[in-house]
C-alpha cells in the first residue's frame, strides 16, 4: 500500500541512484557501452527505497538516528543489487562468447567483475552522494511517515 514514507523513500533513493549512475558513467572510459545501466540503477533504487526504507519509516516511529541507519542500509542494498545485476550480465556476456568451458566459471567470474566495478566507485563524489544521500533520505522518509502516517 502506498504511503507517504514509501513514496518519499522511493523517489529520493531513485534520484540518488540516477545521479550516482551518471557519476559512474563519467568515471568509465568513453568507448564503454552502458546500455540499460541508468534505468536499472533507477528501478533498483526505487524498489529498495520502497521496500527497505519505506516499510520501516511507514509510521514515523524510527527516530532520527535509526532513520539514518535504515537509509544507509537501503542505499547499501541498492549498490549491492546493482553490482550483482551488472556483474551477472557481464559474466553472461563473457559466457556467451564461449570463453568459459564450464558453467560454474560463469558464477565464479561474478566476484572479479563485481570487485572491478566496485573499484570504479571509490571516487569521493560518489561516496559522498551515497552516504549523505542515504542519511538524508532516511530522515526525509521518517519525517514523511510522522507527518502523514499510513494505515
């Protein structure tokens, strides 16, 4: 059921995912093909904001410190799921080019690809957007849950 806290959390985390995906595109080489990277980031951000943060901040009972922690958790889960999806897609592409002779090597290849993408996120601007954005989103969702409690 849509509530104000869920809508605020989904919109804010989706926006932060959009900004961070743009910053990541700036870090990558110019010849990189991003495909559906930005829409995937935004959709995963909206889902994590709705499910993780919005559900907990629903009635405004978190308190500000807990709201910050849940906002950071939602942002961390967004980063995790986007990294997993991008790594799985890239590993699948490598497998389709028949460079692997064993199906388990596709799964084993997820970790090196994911860690390589995680290293591109070590820019200060990206980390500041993720941490500050997660904390501010947690507070905003908590405040929306207090002002307009659901159910």
